[in-house]
C-alpha cells in the first residue's frame, strides 16, 4: 500500500488564506497543510491556532508553518498572497504590484522541485493565473485560477433567493473576467429542473426585468462588502476549498474556474472564468456553452479588457 498523503501548501495567510485554511480543516480534505507567509509569526500563529482545533475536526490533519522547500512534494500550492483590493479600487488596479509579487513567489516554489497543481486566488485572478502559468512553465491544465467560482455562487444565491429555491438546486454560471466585465449566462440557467424562462412563468410577480438587478447585485457584491468590512474572504475561501476537494478527490466536477483558452469560445492565449471539468490532474477539459449573440459579444469584451490590461505588465 502507498504511504502517500495529500499535501496542500498555502502561500499567504491573510484574510483569504487563513479563512481557506480554517474551512479546509473543518472539511477534513487534506492530510497535510503547510502555511507560508512573509510574516512568519503570523503563519506560525495560524498553524498553532488551527492545530488546537484538531479535536473538533472530522479528520486528523498535520499542520505546520513552513517554507518553500515544503512545496517540493506538495499536491497543490494555493496562492492567496498579494496586495488587497482597497475601497474604490477595481481588481484590475492591482495587476502590476501583484504580478511582481507572484513572480517572486512562483520562482521560489519552482526552485523547490514542485510538480503539482497551482491554484491561484490573488487578484486580478485571471491575469495572475496567466502569469503563474508563464513563470512556472507547468502544463496549462495544472495552473488553475479561482475564476468566477465565487461570482457563480453569488449568482446562484441571488437566483435561489428570488425564486425561493435552495441555492444548491440552482444551476447557473457567471463567466468572463472575475470583475466588472463578467457576465451572466441566462441562456443556461435552470431553477431546479426548469429553464429560467419557465421558472419566470410560475408566478405573476416574477419579472424578467428583475434579472438585471440580480446580476448587478452579483457583480458589485465585492464592492459592497469591502466598503463595510474591508475585504471579502469567507465566500472565496469556501470556493477554494471546493476546488481543492474536486482535485484531491478526483471528482470530475464542473466548476467555473480560470483556465487557458486555446480556441474555445473563439479566443486564445487568455486565462478567464469558464465552466471546466476539474479532477486530480487539474482542468480535464473546458466546457463550451452555446452562448447567444449578446452573451458572446459580452464575453469577447471581457477578453478584450483583460488582454489590454495584461499586455503592458507581462511584456515588461
């Protein structure tokens, strides 16, 4: 029998990283969890605090604060390190400073001999995932961004709340940039077993005009939360755990992550949020939704904005 255990290395123990570690421990998904942060005392304190909760966890997990050498045998390295989005800033405003941070981190990780899967959550996530892929030299399927997994979850919540249906029984996607140019794919929304158009017919007070406000609530949710508590971290942390679980348990689950397009949706050489089948090898395949004309145009605009923002930074 193999003695191999799953090891997850988290780089960055700020709001998102520490929330991810907490959620990961509570779901008992990995056997080993390593915490790395430029603030070594913070990483050590988080590791100690988490270990003290092991008596209440579903499974035993070995937790410690480490360094980049621990990445050598890691299955997944999760990147949450970087500058936070401040009130009034867009995710794209963070691109240059966080690209420089990611480059230094990825270079050190690859020097350890790492040959696993990168899961990127630092913003702007689509651009930083592309940068991680370029800096690491790993195959595209093993460099994954959190993409629009949180936006999709927010969309499902808002739709479930509107139709009074459990969020877990709402099937819907937000695709594109994790940011202001993202778009809802209304043509593929199902409320339970009913297409969106049929669900709207079930009650006279359901109106198609309400859908735009639902999407605005989703798109602008981060700004609303940041204005009130300074950062968003619980939702994205749970989304990262969901991706981690899909990878380590070889689930072949469909998740809206940031993946490299090579002709899908008519686009190339861009990481962007789209539905993907995720398993132990990373992104098994990208699912191409059949978009209507408006959705296709909005997706193309999202790609254009990302490429225009990304080019000047990565060309340096």
